[in-house]
């Protein structure tokens, strides 16, 4: 599948497609909260394995039990189909724990 930037219409419908994610500075962002550092780090490890398997990687930060994930396709200069795919997979991962 060739990666393409989302259209303006697709971007305007993101709140329906990905209700827990925010569009900030041309990136999809979401903050996850866990009960401990170990739980947060475990989730990050699962996301890392998932990201590697689809060949698309997040920008992220971790502070104790909080993880902030930012998704964008740097090579295309915005939010792409791969970002949406990864965000949906991350949501599925969260729902499975």
C-alpha cells in the first residue's frame, strides 16, 4: 500500500474515526495514563513491537505513568494513512489490556 497524506475532508472527520486522538500542529496526539511506570513501559514495549511490524513509528515521550504519542509522516509532511492505521492499532492494543 502506498502511503498518502489525508485529504482536508478526511482530517476534518478524524474526531469520528479516532475520537480519543487530537489533531495538534499537523500531528495526531494522544496521552495515555497508567497506574504505574511498569504498566506504561509495558504498553510502550507493545506499541514498539506493533510499530516495527507495520514499519511506521511514533514520536513519543514517557513520564512515570504517562505516555504521549504523536503520529505524523515526516517524509510526507503531515498525517497519512499509515498514521491512521497505527493509531487504530494502538487503540486496539489499549482495549486488549
